[in-house]
C-alpha cells in the first residue's frame, strides 16, 4: 500500500494540533480565521554587518534580473531570498513553463538576460521544450532553472567585476530609516538553518516554519543568524558625478507579495479596484482588498507503467467538492482525454519514445517516465476572497495582528490559508488519480487513473520532502500607488485602458457604466482625437478608440501577455460545495497590446532610495493580471538595475527623472538610451502614436 498520504497527513495534523487549529468541519471553521495579535520582539545585536550598494529583497525572476544586470555593471549586490533557490516562478514556485506572447517570442524581442536564459535551457536539454508541453514552447525542470540562473549570476559577476553576496533562507525582519523616513538606511534580516540534530531544510511545509523563520530567537527546529545590511558607501573615484550625501545605496523590493512595501509603510493597494473610467471592467463599485488572484502550490507527478494505490488523505472530503476539469472541450471526448489534456498541459519532462501518432491538444500523449507539473485553476489553485481567509494581509489586518509593530513582522501572510492551500494541492493529486466527482461537469467525465506517482523527496523536481513547491506561485501582490504626477493627481498607476485590447464600445460598457464614466473612458481612449471629444455636441458613442497601448515618456521596459485571471471565489471557504468564482472578475480577461513599463511605476511614495520590481509595481488589479509573467519580471528587474546604476553614477534620485513630466528631461532620455544600448528594450518595434496596426501581436 502506498503510504504517500499518511506521510502528508501526519505533519500537517501535528502542526495543526500545536497551533490549536485541527481542520474543523466547514460550519465551525470561523474559529480558526482570526488574525491574532503577535508580541513585538526586541531587536538583537546582529551576528554580522554586511555592506551593499544594492540590497535586493527577493530572489525571484525580477530580483535575479536586477542582480544579473547590476553585477555586469560592477556593483556590490546583496540578495536575500526566503527559499534556497533563485528564480521564483521558474524554480521555487515550480512554474517552469514560460508564459509568452506569440509575436514577441517569434522575434525573440526580450531583455538580453531573458534571451540568455532561454538559450541556456535549450543548450541544457538539446531542445527548448524537453517536456513537450502544450501551454508553452518551453517547459523544463525547476532545479535546472535554479542552476542555470546561478551560472548566469556567476558569469555576470566575473565579467562585470561586481560582487554577489547571496543570502538564501533569509528574510527581512525590520527596516530602518533616516530622520525624515525618506531613505532606508539599514535592514535587519534573519537567516535560518536546521537546528542541530534536525532534518534538512525543505522537509517541512512552508506553513509549518514560516512564522519561525521570521522570529529572531532560535527554536527547536531552526537556528538563526541575525544580519544587518547597511550602505557600502559611494566610491567617488569610480563615480565622480555621484553625490553620497543624497544617495549612498538602493533597496530593490522584489518579494513575491510586496513585503517591504508593507514594512516601509508606503501607500499601496490590494485586491479589486473600484470601477472607474480607467478600470471599467472591475466588478465592484468599492475596493475589495480581500479578493486577489488565487495562489498555487505546484507539484510534480510521473506517469507509471504499473497502477499505483493511495491512502485517502484525512482532509480530502473537505476539498473534493472543488476539483474539476473546468469545462467541456469539443476535442476531449473521454475522461482519459481530459486527464491526458491536464497531464500534458505543463509536462516538464517527456521520457520518450514519444507517441507522435497519438496526440492530445497537439502534444504527444503521456508515456511512462513522463513528468508533469500541476498548476490547474479548478485543481491546486487556492482562491480565498474574504476577510476571513485572504492570504495577503491588508494594512488594517497587519496592524491588528501586531506585525507592523517593531519586531512584529512575520511575513504578512495568513498562515492558516497557506496550510489550506497545501492540503488543497495534495488533495488534487488524489482526485486526479482516484477521484470520481467533478464540481463543474457531470461526474461521468471523471474516472480514476492510478498510473501515476506523486514525486516527493529532496531529489524530486520540487526539491522538497513533501513534494510541493518550496513557495506557492503568487499571481498578485501588494501594489504601490506611485507618486502624483501630471494626469495622476492621486498617484501614478498603470490601468486597464492603458493596454487592454478589450472592446470598450460593446453593450456591456454602455449598459453597466453611468454616462459620465462611459464618456470619460471613451475620452481617455481617443488617442490623437482626444481634443475632438470636447467639441460641442460630441457623441461619446462615436469617439475614436485608439488601437494601441498608452505610450510613456519614461518607459524603461516592456511587457506583453494577455490579461489572465484566476479569480477569487465568492464565498468562504473557497472549497465549499457549490461555491463559484467571484462574478464579473473575468470581464477584463482577454487580449492585450504590447505595453511599456514606466519608471513611475517603480517609484514608491515617501521613500527615495527604494525601487519596486516584480508584481508590486504601480498597477491596478486588472493591469497586474497581465504584468505578472516571466519576461515582464525580467524586464522590470533589469530596468530597476539600470535606473539604480544611473542614479548612483549621476547623484540623482529616480523620482527626479520623472517629477516634471511631460517636460523633456535629458537625464531620463540618457537612461533610456543606456537601457536600449545594453540590450534591454524600452518599447516594442514600430511603437508610435500613429501606429495602430498591431493585429500580429495578439498574445494568444
């Protein structure tokens, strides 16, 4: 008998018992949903003090890109990461299936480092898509992604003369400021390792150790090293135009959830934005901070020649009402077709010989030895959306829990929701192989398929004893509100209408927007004909709608992907029988024009020496649904690195490059030219206010 699920259930329930939160019947679950206050901890004396020119917090793709470019420019770079892998989406989160738009991929129009990454994947395997997946042209193993990126960083360090100070298994605990809080001047961090006599890291579920990892004191499980990061100071001989009195180092916020944004107490948003002329597809009239996109613990499974047997997880009945193939598809005629469709969707390794004569959705059907990574909306996606179960805690929730008090920070997440996400993912594998129900289709579409093995252990694709990814795939984070600027009195933000290919002339918008909102929306979309919309008698139903993205004079990078939603569920808990997605969220889902990353989106309010990369840039909930994929993260990380290098060399702060827009700033122009010259494009080919012919660039 396969004891897989007994191994899962024991540590999960042990953790729950210690926390006083054994999984309860659904009707009694509210008792475990409070965000309990935490006691603040005194700041200890650091074990070591580390000097940096750049401190990059978060080793995901954006953080890695920022480090890669900074090392090539000769900087001393400190980089922290909660896990022990760099790469985020393509490594520790397990989503090694590159999300890319067709034409951008055909032209290989990416940042130089991203192209380097793709080339190294192909060199490693002898082909770009060793998994023969159909969701992407490149699916591969997470451990290889980490190894490739570490090789790239080492080469950048050697060739550029920089220095990388790499701090895996490390979290930021506290942020120190100067007197007026305009500059971060120190950060306190905690690096953890296994306590003597205990199991290696990556043995525990994240929910079991995350709060311990953010606690100064040693525990029975973790030994701690306290690290203080401080500025290295500016080498004025190397940078003769620098002004050390104005800026002496920079911090890059590249965490997966926007931790430093919360700790630094800069203005940010979370969840659904209110419906407006800028975000007309939003389903809510007032902000809903609790409905963010679902997160996913990925896992890997292997096709076997022999049938396997599994113990049912004790918690399976709680999550079973959620799982589904999602919807009927005309080309899938049998339950086996549905299984093979999902298996090959993100297959990371195709063992061969490949069944070229038998295909599903254009991909060879599974054969023994094939390895698939699961990332399925109605499967291991976990989609909370209420104040009782939201994953990323709001400012008010953080205050109530004591996490914003000195020494109180514990990562800013609801640990109970992480735990439920872990259970939900484990249950999904059992459903795939053994389940006979389907929440969205007739049960006749679901049959058991026991010819599969769950891959766990420190030598497994996810490099964890339990088999789940080291960290969940996060689709949406805290998002800064940029500084007020021309046209953005309440703070800069990238919005839906700035790049969406949606048909804003459709009946939906005429019927669901009041006349004032509809007219304003159409004016914002009029492009070169905006002036005409203010003429007496102008009819908003006849206003021109531009056929391109908004162009930004401060663009420092590029992004293109569809606006892609994995909406929160309507009710608590997300796995409740009969629950549905939050109605209306998918109205914004769809095609998007090639877009730009403006420098203003990286600059937070109040703090002058921090730039924001990754998914926490100034973007609405709808915009963030497109500005979240692999090549975007690389581009925004590269943009942050070059902006910092430019600032250090010229003694100028990033906000000063954009504070007088739309007036021309020669320094801003020089920065953009440096980015372009380095192989990091700031706009797509043929971008012009006159070019509205972009049909070839539809992402899907």
